[in-house]
C-alpha cells in the first residue's frame, strides 16, 4: 500500500462498480430508483479530484458499467434525456466528453479519467443458449467459442438482443474497435480496460479456447488491462497457461505480435481471485 509511485503503492482506483444497476445489486443500501446521471457524474468528479490531490500519479478508472443497457443510457436513468439533451449517442460517449470537459476546466488540467473501464459478458442467444454458464452441450460450446468474435470482427453478427438490433450493433459492435473509436472522438489519450469478463466453460475445452482467444484479441487490439471475473481453474486456467505457463515450467509466450505481463492478486471474497493482464502490442 501507499502512493502509486512506490513499489507497493496502489496504482489505480475504480470510481465504483456497475452504477447503472445499483437498484438491483444494492437495493437495501441504494433503494429501488435507477441511478441518475447527474448524481453519478457529480460524485465521479468529486472523488476523482480527491484522488488526484492525494496521489497525482494514480490512475482513475470508470465507470465500470456492466453492459450495453448501461452503455446506452445508464440503464434507463431517469434524467438521461434531460442531462444529455440529444448531444451524445450514448452514455459512454457522454461520460468521456464530460470527464474531458471537467478535467480541462481545472486550473492544473489534471485528467480525472485515465482509463475507460467497462465490463463485457456474452449474452444469451435468441435461441435461449447462454454461453455465460458452465454448460457443456454442443450449442453452448459453439456459442461460447464464436462470441469472442464480437470483440473484434466486423463481419460477425451475434444472434443476441445486441447483435440483432441495428442501433446497438452500430454503436457497440465489434466491441473493442468501437470503444477505441469513441475514446478517440470524445477523450483522446484515454486508455481502455475491461475490468470484468468471462466466457465460462471451466469444465470443457471450449472454455479454454474462448479464454485463450479473448487474451489474444485483447493484445492485438491494444487493450490496456483486462481482469477475468471468477476463479481461474480447469480449462480457464489452461487458456491462461497457453500464454503464461504452457509447459509447466513458467515459460512465457512472447511472440511477434503480443507480449503479456501478468500477475495474480487477491480480490474480494465473491470473486476469489483474478488474473490481471496488462497487454502491449508490438
């Protein structure tokens, strides 16, 4: 622990986690009303400013939104239309633009957002198949391995409520190129992280294939940081080991396209532990 410039210091801070669904995840503490845009932005500005005052070198991550419904309008925020006034196509764009404006309004011009932080999970298909479980039937395995293509491939159209909606597809798929495009438009220089993701399949080779594929895509697309959600066991561990320890002797894969820098860290009880990977394209 300590400042970000020290060997053991905290390098970055997440402003919060999945604020669009606090009414669902924390109803006792938050209540049943959807989070308002103004509330989230005002508190994000204040908290980010305080962190930068105490530790100027620490990175700020936000808003850690769970998925497309939150990316669109902060999960149907009651004041979305009032706050947005039709200026921005979606909440991610709005968030980036407002963070940029607030940062540039400061006397020191200090960035209040260093890393755009979003979550990404495969959604159930319109045929009722959910890759986001540990099912091992043929349809689930096939969907699990295919849906990593939504991270990068403009020719792939996933059979989900996202992929089959032209508006959502235009704004958010393929996910990594579209988010990088939005960053370049609304807050250039911001890094991009996926602080929660999982394709599951812990007991089936398809889980390891999807995991290994996702890591390769993250590196190729220059994702700054990715954090796997859940325990790294079974075939999920195999997906990591292909890059980090494929022969059991901790031999690291350092190919022509990607270098991986990895470390394991304890997290909350609900997550068990995660592997955080910083990826850099050559």
